[in-house]
């Protein structure tokens, strides 16, 4: 339901949030390599998140991306809205331009509840919830096992 770009954004934010108490700044090359995401593409995504105040960055030799006071408590829906917009929760699963309870596609009624449930999940989950799952070893941010165990 969310785009690959949005997934990259969430992974990038969680990566930075895992180091939140250390005030560590991470360069784009490090983040991209650890998360196995194309560097240039991830850079654009993270800069967009900086412009929206979800994360922060400092330019220069000792600069990089880092979390701010808001980051850890950011609901996932804010990230989805920043990257994909909330229209993804209203789009027709069959790609019709207009799909509603008045003018439904054949899948509208079946997926309307799922769409609402996914929206609520993104509203209720915060970045901190994802960080906790990684911290206790219930999930991983990267396929890179070395990185997964270092954090």
C-alpha cells in the first residue's frame, strides 16, 4: 500500500532513531550502505524529511542526519503523509479515478475496511514502537546481519 520511497523513509528514520541518545550524526553514505538503499535516492528522501521537520541535518565535515526532539514520537502516518500523501488510503484498488460507496468498483466494499484498519495502524504506531521491536530483537532493519546485531 505504501510506496518503496515511503518504506525507505521509515527505515531511514528508524536507523537514525536507534542512535538517538548518542546525538550521533550519520552521513548519507553510511546510512545508504547499512540499509542497502541507493545513496542518491535516500539523500533526496531524507532531505525532504528534514524540510518537514521530522529529522534534522547539519551540513559540513562534521555534519550528517540525526533525530530531533520530535522524531521518536512521530506517528508513522506523518511519514506516510509526507512521502505518499494520504490519498493512498482513498485510491481505488483497481485504479479507477472515482471509486466510492456511491460509485464502487467490484473490490470497494471488501477493501474499504482493510484500508481503514491500515490507516488506523499508521496513526497509532510511532517511530519509537519500531525502534523497540528492533531493540528487543523481534525485528530487523536491514538484511545485513552484522549491522542488525551491532545496534
